[in-house]
């Protein structure tokens, strides 16, 4: 009888240990799959966000280009068509380029203030103008 009790006790322990191993393995597999699904979902969300930002950037650029075109049309309409363009100032005069540069800087600043140019575009145009 003692032997049978010990055998039964051991078999219960063996079954409990086997169950614990199976449950632990199943939990680990489930956790791994959950991580995989979460990573795939995060990657899909990042891609969707990037596409959304690209579309918004394209819309903003199209809007800004429309504003620039409208301003150019207004300037062209305001200029008299029959009057010939005045001759450019003599190249020998040194103060003229500085005045011209100031006028261009003021024009860039007014476009920036009007919202036609973003901060980055304004900075780039100003740097290009100052570089020569």
C-alpha cells in the first residue's frame, strides 16, 4: 500500500508539473504573438501617419503656390501694359545693388508676413539673396 500511495503522489506531482510547463509555454507563445501583432500595428500606424503628413505638406505647398501665382497676377495687372519698362540703373553705381537687395528683402518679409512664405522658405530665400 505504501508503494501505491507514493506512486499516486508522484503521478499527481508529475501531472501538475506537466500542466505547469504546458501552461507556461502557452503563455510565452501568446505573449510573443501579442508582441508581434502590436509591432505590426505600430508600423502600420507610423506609415499611415507619414502618408497623412505627406498629403498635408502637398496641400500646403499647393496652397502657397496658388498664393504666389495670385500675387504675381495682381502685380502684373497693376503694372501699366503700354508703358515700357524703365531702363535698369547704371551698373557702375555701387549703392543701387544695396537698395535693390533691401527692396528684395522687404518684399520677402512682406510675403512672409502675409503667410505666403513659411519660416523655412523665408529663411532659405533670405540666405540665397544675401549669398549673392
